[in-house]
C-alpha cells in the first residue's frame, strides 16, 4: 500500500513508458489486427454485450500490462476477498458450463481418421475469390480508405474524424 | 396423457424451441430457448411462448435491457442444467405432459460431439425418464415434410433434395438422399440469426442509440426492417439520397415503458417502399405481413429524427446486415458465402445427383424469412451452376416450423416406435451403442 501511494508520479511515468513500447510493438505487427478481428467475430456470438465478462479475466488482462500494477492488484485482491482453496476452485470450474469451443477442443476431432466427417470438415472453407468489399465503419457506405493506426475502414474525411474521435483503437493491447 | 403412445416432438433450436405432439399439424407452443433477467430483478425468468393463432397474448413482460442465458452455444447444447430447467418448465406448465409415459422425438444438429450427445441422452433418460427417444437431424425432417406435402414434385419423385437451413446459430447446406442426410457433403457457414442481430446491434449502437443490451428489441428490428438486397451497389447509392428519394430510410421507435411496451416501425408503408425496386421481373414477397400499424401519421409530420423520442433511423443497415450471409468475407470471416456453400455441398456428392439437387433446393430456418432471400440466392447461384442444369429454389411456407412438421409426420408414421431407443435399451447398452442406431 505504502510504496504505491508514496510516489504516484513515478509509477505513472513507468506505466506510460511501458505502454509506449507496447504501442510500437503493436503497430509493427499485423497480428494484433487479425486478433482484434477474430475477437470481434467472437463477440458476434455473445448472448449479452457487457454483462458476462466482468470478473477474473479482465483483471488478468490489465495486470499483465505492468508488473507494479500486478503486485498492487494482488495486494488489493488478497485484502478484499478470501483466498479460494484449490478444492473450491475445482468445484467452481466443474460447475461452470464450458463453452462450445472448449468442448470441441476436448473432443479431439483431429485424431479421427480422414474419412470421418466432423465438425471441422463441415465448415465451408475460404471463399474462392479473395476480394472483399469494405464498408465504412462509420456510415456503412463503401470505404476506400484505411485507418493507418487501427486498420478500420472509412469513406470520407468526415467519417475519418468521427472514427478518430470515437473508436480508433490505436493499438490492441 | 395416460396412453403410452404419446410422442412429444421437440425441435430444440438455439433460438426457439418448437414443441408439440406428434401427428398434429402445428406445434402447440413455440418458446424462446432461454432464460432472461431484467436489470431490476435478480431472478432468471422463463420467457412467454410466442403468440400463435390459438392463444392470445397475455401481459407482455418487460424485456428491455434483459440479460439472456441460453443453453445452446454455436448451435450445440453446452449447458444441460439450464436446458433441464427450460424443458421441465415446458413439459409441466406449457405442454402438460408426463415424460415417463411418452416418447420423445428430438432434433439435433449435424456433427454433434459425442460428449454433447451423452449429456443429451442423460438429460432425456435420467432426468426426464422418457420412455423412448428418437434423434432426428433437421434436414431429413424438412425433406420428409416437403416430399410428403407435394408428392408430384421432383423432391419426392427423386427422393433427394438439398436443404439449406439458415437458422439462429449457423447455416447448413445439406444434401438429403432417400431420407438420409449425407453428412459427408454437408457444409456449414458459422453465421446465423444471432450473429446478424448482434451485428445490427453493433451498427446501431455506434451510429445512433446504444442498444447493445437490447437483444429482444433488436431481434424485432431485424425481423421487421431487414431485407436482402438484389443489387448491393445500386441500393447503396439509393441509400445515400436525402429525403423522399431515399427509399430505404425507415424509423423504429423504441419502447418508452409508458405508452407502449414494445417497439414498432414508425411508418410501416414507408418501410416497405424498397419493394418497388424489385423490378427485375422477380416475384414479389407478399405484402402486408408487417403489423404494428398503430401510428398512422400525416405526411406533414414526417420530420427528421425526433430526439425527445427514443427512435432511430435505419438506411443501409437494413440490407447490409443480411448481406453477411451471402458474403461472410465482408465481415472478416474466412468463409465462403451461401451460394458457394451450396455449390460445394453439391459437388461433394455423386455426380449423378448434381442436376437433381440443383433443382430441389429447399430453404428453411428463420433467417430465410428476410424478404427477397430466395431471389437473391438464385441470382448468386445461377452463374456458379453449369448451364445445362436447372436451378430451382423452394422457400418453405413456414420456415421456422418446417422441421417440426416433418418431425410430427415421422412421429405419426406406424413404425416410429420401432425406430426409437427405449429406456431399457439405454440402460443396458449406454449412450454410444444406442446412438449407432441413428446412423449419425
């Protein structure tokens, strides 16, 4: 508690420094963009928009940004809630329904012989032509321009401004 | 209830459960396959069955900002406990049947994982004590229904068809031959009604009002306003126009909780104007299916969006959302569109079947209800099919109920009892052995 409170400025600056390095890394690799695209597709299958992902996972993501933060988070957590025993955790894991993707992974369909039709083989596969129409993420009309920072599409100067103000991701952490 | 011959037919979809007794012509109830919880309460509640012709709507529950729990994820049952809760409500309070005195005909998606099949069997035999069980896959039931309804068509004479099931969780194109689904040739697109609703939510939330939590309202918006465009570039240009030139602009009024509890389309006749564009000599979808004509306002009142009222305009979203089924690549998915999906499914079959299959395409599933769906599909499919083959697409009359009706027919057939797995067989052999009987 003390070392966190004593020097907030120093903590801030180290955090920004680390974020900056992440930002450079994110800008240089295109993989982050594909990851974001996949995450977006995954979100299309969600039942509820905001509700479900409020616990545990989010904390982990944030904590990994910064080592000092992580220590801080752990402290905060240990103070607030009782530590769970392994047994309790195992029970909780068994109780929670697993997602379909987890079940799919468990079924180990790859091990079946090649002639057995499975879930994976039934997927229609990539389209024959690679051409993709792009629609402006702001207004929906066909978009000719790409945001240099996040790769989203927009169609005009006006839409670019809206995009920059509201949803430009800048980088995907 | 007391006789042992009652057959419960259950089409357990990801979005809607269609349930009824075998032999009847329509399911006795259609109920959303979910529990919901409004933000004010802590209890998960059962949604009301959808209004049918026989039942009148009772008091509508407030579904605004309700959170939803579904037992089915990506089309497959992942939460048997939740499903048990929903089924027991369905059997005891809605259908009023006693499972231990009845058989069950249940639909299951293609390629269900063995672990999911096992949990489903446990649910049916151990939790509900059904007498016997028959597992059917939806394409063969749809084929059965269509073949028996029109005995003189090619579908029934050639005993094969290609069933395109565009439902809530995903879209399948599956060839059916002699009442068996050729599962080695079935192809799937991971896009269905749920993804489309979520996509529409995302678009509207960014452009107009935040509706990310309004699953039920946005479902309604999608059903009432979305349609399939026959010519996307042309329609995009029209959608750009201002004022009356813009044939696609339509306004949806969100429920305000005081005067109206359900959202509605503000000017229904304005929302239908896009139909005037269907000038290619293609058949028009039947008009007048959109209800909610409560507000008949004067043209003078047509102004820009009134910000004091909770309403939003839709223009190009109306056709860009269903468009994703035809071009999932536009969404960033690495999957082919529906037309190509059909071609690939057919190409996986024996060449002798190709001409027949192209001529007997059946559309089913709730997402095929978008106006102009069949016309657009034909337009996309024709260039991909060899010239000497005919393409004929039949849209089912009631695509949501088609599977159930097939199941009802099957349940009424005289040798149905022999096809079932009984509870004693299950107890002796276990799940895996019994499953072999259904040839999946």
